[in-house]
C-alpha cells in the first residue's frame, strides 16, 4: 500500500470574532490525522460546520494549518517554500460544489481549461487547443464546447467542466468538496460514475467531502467521520457504515436512507443500484 497523503495532527484555529483578551481561538480542525492511499478515495463526512472543508484545504496547504504535518508523496509540504509549493500544487487540485463561483462566467470553457496549462506549461496554441478538446471529450462533453460559456451548460455539465479544469495538469490528488451536492439526484449518479471512471483511468486519489452518506458509500474506500473538528471514527468506508461504533456516526446514518449495495459484488450491478438509490428509486 502506497500512501499519497499522510496528514498528522492537523490543527486549524481561527480567531473568534470580537474575542476578548485571553479568549482561546476557535478550533475548526482539532488534531486530525489520516492516510490517503494512492489511487483510492478517502471520504470525509460530518455535519455542516464539522471542519470537512477546512481539513481538505489544510491538506493542500491552501490554508495554512496552525500546526501538524502533511506529507505528500513523502515530502512534508510544511517544509516547502512558496515557490516549491506552487510547483507542487499542480499535482493537487480541488473541485468545488458551486460552479457559479469556481468557473468565471466571463471566460469561455476553452479559456477556463487552457489557463492551468498556460500557467504551468509551455505549449503552442495548437497543443493547448488539442489538450482542451481531449479533456472535454474525456469528461463526456464535446471539443466544440470550448467556444461556449459556463452559463450555457446544465449544472451537471458545469461540474464536468470543473472536473476537466482540475484535471488539465494531470494531478495525482483531487480534493472534491461536495462536488455533487448542488446537483439533482439523477445527475449526481452520472457525475459520480464519471469521477470513478476517471479515477480508474488516470490513477487519481480523491479526498471526497460530503454530508451525504449514500454518495460516500458509493465513492469512498476509506472514511473519516468528523464532529466539531475532531475525527470521531475512521476506517474502511463500508465497514464503518455497516457497523458504526461511534454514537455520532450512528446518528448521522440514522438521518439518511442508504441504498444497500453491499450484497452485490458485480461492479456494474452495484452502480445500477446506487444510481437508482440516488434517484430515490428502488433498483429492481
Ligand atoms: N476563514 C474562517 N474564519 C473563521 N471561521 C472559519 C473560517 N473557515 C471556517 N470557519 C469555521 O470553521 C468551522 C468549520 O468550517 P468548515 O467550512 O470546514 O465546515 P464544513 O464541515 O466544511 O461545513 P459545510 O458542510 O457547511 O461545508 C465552522 O464553524 C466555520 O464557521
Ligand atoms: Mg464545507
């Protein structure tokens, strides 16, 4: 088992607003440790405000942890200079829930996808166009879509564009922060299937943040359950969801109906069941 991301004792504190002197800062992430295996998906679940996004951002050093370490491919990110970090960051990307905020509406899809290449690689115009077209096809869109603008696409298509943009530099790690939460349930399954296929084809590792247990059950290999900044339970995803030990995990599970794919070994069959579950239907 090769570990891509090894996070140890991550802490992130924010100053409290209007704090009185001597008042302790607020701990959004409190001593979080995890390993992300290469080519696998680590799901982070928990209620709103439990510290999922902050953990994901600390793992990429998009925000600076107060303390703790993140080793990426054996390198302690905390030791890197800003320039070294900038070069590393191309290997780690993030996909957000809100594509209206993450995709500039004034930019064509082609320009949105070309930007990471232009910042990090020295390619001719023709090569950039080719890479953009190839990536659009890869995520289930068409090369000609490069000339259109984000608002001309559906929510699911826009998330495909967000994913395409994240993959332009062939990253190893993608932090997916509630990537399907804004989508209709029927579209969620399509985008999740795409993400699984891309993971397999490209050997991607995901940190997948979600509050939706049925989504996590589909996509997760390992899981950490967070409550108030702390990890309350972690382990094999299906194992934890099947047999939760912590009362908080049980409460989370009780609030969400879960499709039951565990009896089914065949992958396509399992997908079909989950897809039906995500649509709120029963798979026959
Ligand atoms: N920049 C910040 N300054 C102050 N407090 C912050 C900041 N960012 C996050 N927090 C606080 O830290 C806590 C954890 O936030 P975070 O966004 O990580 O939660 P989350 O689990 O991702 O929630 P959600 O499911 O709503 O996205 C929250 O109480 C939040 O208000
Ligand atoms: Mg969040």
